[in-house]
């Protein structure tokens, strides 16, 4: 019986309650938000995610078209254009992770948008180059 009471007290302490369960009413004393990125508003986060989705879609489209053109022309240079874009996208994603984890200061975010814009422009020019006759 005493062992059951000790286990019950241990479980209630792990949940944030005292031995009687009367401390706190289920609310946490921690006032920090659940998400760990406190530097951005939800609107800024949504804009960043939508911009990155556009960049990823453009790179994937160019990569798929470069694979298709490589298969049609039997020339490996076309696939290298797509692989270059994928490499630039990977670098941009790694830099975004550095900013999110605090290894790179948040003031560098405009640079990341600039790099993403350059990737989109390069993706468009790659698609033009792939189908130039």
C-alpha cells in the first residue's frame, strides 16, 4: 500500500503537481510559447514557409525537366544543371536551419531571401536553357 502511494506521488510530481495534486490546476508555470522560435511572428513564419515552398517547387520542376532533357538528348550536362540547383537549395536550407537554431544571427534573414530569389531566377533561366533549340 505504501509503495502504491509513493508511485502515485512520484507520478503527480512528474506531471507538475505536488504530493496532494492541489498545486497548480494543470497550467504550466512556464510562460514561454510552445514553439521554440521566439524571434518570428506567425505571419513572418508563414511568409518564410511559403517562400521556401515556392523555391523548392521551382527547383524540383527544373530538376525533373533536366532529367527529362538528359534522357532525350543523351547528354550529361543537362543533369548537372539540375544538380547544381539542388546543391544551392541544400545550402539555403542549411543556412535557414542555422538561423533557426541560433548559430547565425536573425539579422541575416534578408540575405536568405536574396539567395532564395537568386535560386528562383536561376531555376527559370535553367528551364529556358533546357528547351532552347
